[in-house]
C-alpha cells in the first residue's frame, strides 16, 4: 500500500474527527448534577424550574440545556436554591444543595488533551523561531531603508486586503440581510442564554487607540516581550538587533548570528517533527469541537453563519486568487497545494499564532520565499493582518444591527470599514479574540454591545473558519512582497517535510 503523505493524513484526521465527534456528541437532553458527596444524571426533562425556597426563580424548557447550565453557574447566591424537574414520563425530581450542573462528557472529548499538547508545542516554538530567524534575516538586509521599504509594502498590502475583505462582508450582509430573517423568539432566547458571557466581555472595556498601538510596538523590555509572546515588539527588537549586528566587527557578530541561525534551524526541524502528530491532534481537536458543539444553535443562526462563511469563501477563493494573479506569477493550484498543512492547522486550532511556525516553514521551503522576507512579513501579518476576522466583524455588526432594528446608512457602513480594519489589527492571534474586539466596531456605530450575546453560540465554529483566511493572507503577502523584490525562489508545492513519512 502506498504511504500516505502528511497532508492526506491530516485531512483524514479532520474528516474522521468530525465523524467521531458527531457519533459521540454530547447529549443535549442529559444533565449531570454534582452534590457534595455524590452525583446524579437526569435525562429528557420537560420542564426545569429553579426555586428559591418555594418561589419560582426561572423556568426552562426541554431544549434549554445550555441556558440551564449557564443560569446555575451565574447565580450569585446559591443558598436555598432547589431544582424542580418534570420528566417526560410525568414524574418529578427535586434537587437541593447542588454544587454543579454540567453536560455529560463523552468519549468524543476525552482525547482533546492530545490536541492541546500539539497547540502548546506550536506556541512554544513560535517565539524563539520568530526571534532567531528574524535576527538572522535582518542581518542580511542592507540598511534600515530597505526594511522600511519592505515594511511599507507589507502594510500597504495588508490594508488593501483588509478593506476588500470588509467590503465583501458588508456586501453579503446587505444582500442576505441575515438579521431580518431571525425570529423574535430566537432572539430573546439567545440574549437570555448568553447575556452573562456577553457582560463578562463587555466589562473588559476593550478600546483601540492607534497612537498607543504604535508606541507599544517599541518594547520597554525585550525579554518581557518574549515572555508575553508580543510579536510586534519581538519583530521590532529583532530587526534592530539583526541590522546593527552588521555594523560591528565581523568577529563579534559572526558567533551571534551563527547562534541564532542554529536556534532557528533547530526550531524548523522541531516544527517538522511536531507536524508528524498533526493528523492525530487534528482528529482530537475536531472531534471535541463537534461533540461539544450544539448544532441546534447553528440552525438558529443559520443565515448569519452562512453569510459569514460565504464571505470567507469569496475572500479565499476569489479575492486572493485575483491578487495572486495580479502580483505574482505563481499558479493558484501550486499556491494552495503548498498551503495544505497550514490551512488544516489554522482551521483546527483557530489560532494564527499557533499556525505561524508551520506557515513560516511552508513559505520558505515550498513557496521559495527568502528567510529575510518570511521572518518579517509573517509575524507582522500574524499580529496585524486578519482579513477573515475583519470580514466577520463587519457581518456581525450588520447582523446585530438588523436584529435590533437599526438601519445602518452608508456613512455608518463606511465607519464599519474603518473600525473593523482597526479592530482586526488589535485582535490577538488566538482563539476567540475577534469576538471581543467586535465590541469596538459595535460601539463605533451605536449598535448595542449586548448584541454579542446573539452570536456567541456559533463563535467557535466561525473562529475556525475565519482563521483560515487570516493565515492564508499572510502567506499571500509573503509571496507578493518577495516577488515584487524579485526575490521569489523556486516553487515546490509538494516539498515533503523532512520527517514526513
Ligand atoms: N482566532 C483568530 C486568529 O487567531 C482571531 C479571531 O478572530 O478571534 O486568527
């Protein structure tokens, strides 16, 4: 039997993970009650009521598993609280002194720890890899003007793709109008279930100040930047270190450059080894997400989710190919083939930062981008370039506005273009932050921030989807910049990972 290539194994892991997760999905009609010394399970309730002494606090129906769990968790004072549960056979149960109410975990989520280890390994590598390879890369850049030129082109390209992405999102939100398709009942239920989660996010008081953002690129302490994994600060420090290493006598700079060159190469080999467990890790991550995901919420938010996904598909398969064609000579087929691992890792981890080591490896080995460009453009893009997130924030703002009956005019939609571009820049490349930064966009056009409660339920799934163009755009920028500098090397979309079996 022919040996399967790594990317084929990863795709198989992804598909099998989804099937496994669906088979062993968490039962939405079952709950586990833990008390101080024992626990009990309840299945198929018809009515679920929380009582304080004998007065009714709140009642739930049979499809409210998540709302019940969240309500109990968020109850400030759990003293004298009882649960009266009417089962489908008409019998009744009363619980008191309940410590927790939870879903019952299935085998679908048991192995998620393997995926978690994989994500941590990739995150572990990202910082030393960026630091070391950029110091080495910058040492080969002739002067600061050269860096400024590449930097200017990169930021210009990122701004262009962000504005295009947001425009695509706004176009679909205006055409489909997902918020007008949603019924009032579903709206109330979502607001009720997720209001506490939304409040926690709103209380974080996120804001985006562009001057502060620029000032913060300069690290006060590069070691803190490294410890915090702040890529922009690391990039700033590494470029200056690399460039000024070239201004000192060679006998002093050579050992330092050799040292970082060794670190960088070792990290790359490590990425390739870590990727060997990717098929299994992807399997466990997808299985756990599918098993835990409430598909009923996807139904409720079907039109909103479809609008976001449609926009992301147009971004990935129409906008990017057009830009690739305009700015480079690379064939779309080759570009996408080279990115197979990158896309699967981005989708299953929902983290551009975790995907960065894989993206760097692929851009250098398969797409022929020189290290000095990849090690600069990619970490920068990972932090500031999030087209998928920007598109999603635009659609989400329009959706929430439509549900709440706001009609956003052209000026307000232009405000969305600006603020979503900035909010995406401020979004950290880790799971879920795009939703938090959405608050800034909502505030800018006066749409109620509490509205994020409407979309929290499907955010995990949409996060997976938006992270894919987030990383793909970084690779695209890499080849565009390299090609504009006349430095794009040979393309080998099928170059195997050294360790690949
Ligand atoms: N998960 C996204 C990323 O890492 C960020 C977000 O939109 O939440 O690129």
